[in-house]
C-alpha cells in the first residue's frame, strides 16, 4: 500500500485531522514543521477548535502543591464534565511552576484561560497548553500592611474583550477610621482577544466606584458583567452584590434579601439558568446526615430574589462530615445540575465532586483519581471550562 506524505495533505484535510487531536498532543505538533505550525496557530483553525470545544465542557480542578510556609506550584487537572464515568478517562495534568511567587487564582476561567496573581503581579495562563503571558504590573494604591490585592477576570463575548478588575481587600479596611475616607479606587486592564500577544503596550487604568466597598467573594462573569459579593465600608454591617459592566465599566449595587450576610469562605455566586445565584455555604446538617444549602436566585427583570433550599441526602460514613462548596451549575434549563466539590483533602485522600440534579433529585458522587494526598491540598473546582488554543 502506498504511503501518504502527511506534509503534502491539503490544508482542509490537515485541519480535519488536527481537530481530532487532544490539546496537549496538538501543542506538541506545533514545532514539527512550518505548515503544521501555521495551521495550528492560524485564526481560522483556532476558531474551529474553540467551536468544537464548546460542545464538550470540562471541569477544571486547580491544586496547590508545597507547604504552608513555602511558595507552591499550580497543577491543573481537567475532565469532560458530562461524560461517564466522570474521572476514569480524559484527565490532563499541566503543571505551572510559580516559585518564588505564590500565585493564586481569584476568578473562574474565561475563554479557556485562567488568571493567576500575586500582589501586583498577574499572569494569564492556558492550563491546557501550559503556556502563559505576564500582564504589566499594576500599582498598589494602599499601604501593603493595610490590604492585599485581588484581581477579577472576565470576558465580554459581544466585544471580544478580556478585562481584569483589581481591588484591594483586608481586615483593616473595615475599621471605623476607613468608613469616611475617600472612595476606594479600582484598577482595570483591558485587552482584546486579537491582541493577547501585545499586552506590554497596554497599561492599567484607575477608575472609581461610587459605592465604597470591599469584595468578599470570588467573581462570576455572566452576560457581559462581573458580579461579586461585597461588604460596605460605610454601613459596615451591610452585604451586597456588586455588578461591574465590562462594556461601560459602571458599578451597580444589587441589594441582598433582608438579613442575608455574606461569608468570606464558602459563599459562591454561580450561573443559574442565566441568572445570578448566591449559594450560601453549608447552612444546616441534620441529625440524619442530610445537608441543606440555601440558594438565592436573582430575577433581574423583577428586581427580586427567590429563595430555595437544596436538600442533599446523607452521603454515608465514607464521606462523613467532609465539607463541600458549590462549584457552579451544568446542564440545560430542564436538566440543571448543581455541582459541589471538596476544597480540602485533609480528611479524604482525593477531592470529591458531587452532582445534584435539581429536577430528579438524583445524587452522584465521584472521587478524583491519581492525586497524591501528600503533595496536593486546597483543590478548587470550576465548571464549564473549555480547551483553547489561545496563548500557544
């Protein structure tokens, strides 16, 4: 049988073949020859690969590796989230080494990319290709002993623009001496999808929010806006949701239901059928082992919240009192599934992921495979991550 020289294949056939190649293998094909490199890095192929990836969303699990006193590496593991068995195949591990800086991930992935930050330094990474690009360093607007810097990360599908919103948080900011100080400034960094390789030419901009607040939760990017939970610096007992429009760069306060307070650990904002949803940290554990979570879904058209209780049956002695936090929702409107995940492996050798079908009340529990409990801790799970060829 006559052999075919793959280098002589028509570009359309070559693209069709490469679309079937896993991302980590596809990256290894880039240096093979000029034709392969230009094909894989071409905008047309990147768009095709992205469209294909959008049909197969993944769970992305971020780990820290090291000790509490030493800077830690980052390891990202992903798996197709709607295929069974969930963790027996499709696992990819990509190590991003961070020493001497202990980078952290403050926001969910956007367009297949994650943003890692340490103080004023931030790097945009593709966990599927193990490639990254540093952002220009931002300025510290408050003394270092008073606050720490976090960065929220969003992507606007309409304008195809990434935006990074920097805020400064810290316990000292809640003292009375700060309640009457000038508004806390924010910083914004903007980069278009087509300009990811030229970020050095851009710089951070200072913008002001008319609502003096400090963020207390991770952010949610939804419908062209970033949402995050915050506490007021004026009414120090008040919790609220802040909406930051990625286009207009305007901040809006969304009041929470009366009596609802935000916690620093555990509370999550998630996408619930296209609406902003607050999932409170574990609200109640009954004597029979049943777990109850309170969730609040925002109906923006009516400017109201609706409250629901999610009751999860006893998970058995093998799980015990292991703590689960909400990672988000997956599935369709008719088959919406709440995803909960462990964020500590102190009591269990590997992270656990829990799927709860809101319609059928069915419960599925999965345990991550291949994780060395002696090396990894504090896993964080994100839903609806997609393979991307950006930053290759």
